[in-house]
């Protein structure tokens, strides 16, 4: 088993499709696609590619760290508590730390690489 994993940014297998739960949906009609590509440490570490269409949802991280690298699109994140919105575009990377709560607004369909630990 190799300890090196390449993340395919344009996977050819069928993604898992989903939509936000009613309590997380703020506006729009966003849909999500997830191409899970690696799971380690009994499900505690997950990597893959995720895509979302425009809309606005509540983002709640709980005890999970999430690293994101934006491949395509534009999103705006607003942390709960009055922080100014931050816009991320293709090429940008960021981390949402455990306890993060806020609003995730997809402005243009976004595709990202994700790595979650938690």
C-alpha cells in the first residue's frame, strides 16, 4: 500500500449527490457533489473533491478541522459574531477550525479539494 495519495481534481467516477438540510439552508437551491478519494484513521481523516452550486448555507464545523483549496468558482464566508465576509476564489486556500460557525455563500459554482480531520 502506497503512503502517497494523489487527489484527482476531475474524477471520472460518480459523485455522492446531496443538498443542505432544511436547518442549514438559508437561501437559494444549492446542490452538492462529493468525490471522496481517501479515508484514513478509521474515518477521522477524509480527502476528496467537493462541488456546490450557488446558494447560502450555515456552516458548522463542530470538532472538525477542514482545509480547503478552491479549484474553481467564488465563495464568501462570514464567521458568526459580526466578522466581515471573506471572499475566496480559484487558487485560494483556507482552514476552518473546530467550532467554526458561519455562513457559506456560493457565488459561482465552486469546486474544492478538501481534507477534514476530526
